[in-house]
């Protein structure tokens, strides 16, 4: 099998809340809307925001529950942490010595932000 990752789907419960988080806080760019779903882009990676979830993710600590997650790579993790704190983003784990932090999106999905 010769597979490649295509669009990453993020299922959310509240489209406006998730759009605010992914676009206004994390800087993703809206590409287009299609039948209630929103196509986003982070760098060159396509992401599809689907407002179809009926409930948020379970509030289990990172690594305790099966899930798919992705990393966001940044140049200055300390500046990003300050930015996230100003936007009242929920931190799953604070800034670690090896220059990464875990945060939660509005539906409780965990994202890892890594300096590198």
C-alpha cells in the first residue's frame, strides 16, 4: 500500500467557537465553506472542520485515551505560550523543558505545540 495523508478532519460541536480557536488563536486560514463544513489550511496542510459532533471529547489526560492528534511546529514556544494564555486557551500540560506544550481545543481535543 502506498498511502499519503490527505485532509485532516476535526469534528467539533460548535462551528463558530472552533473557527475562532483555529483561525483567530492558532492562525489557520479559511479556504472555503462547503455544505456547512469549513476547509482550512495550516501551512500547506489541508484541514476540514466538521460541525457534526454531538458531544466534546472525554476529559481524559493526554495518553490515557485512544485518539489521533497532530503537532504544530513553532519557532518561539515562549511567545506562543504567552499568546495562548492571553486567549485563555486550556493547557493540558505546561511548557516542558524540551520545548513543547499540550493544549485543548474548545471540544477538548489535545494538540501538541513544539518548538523546532
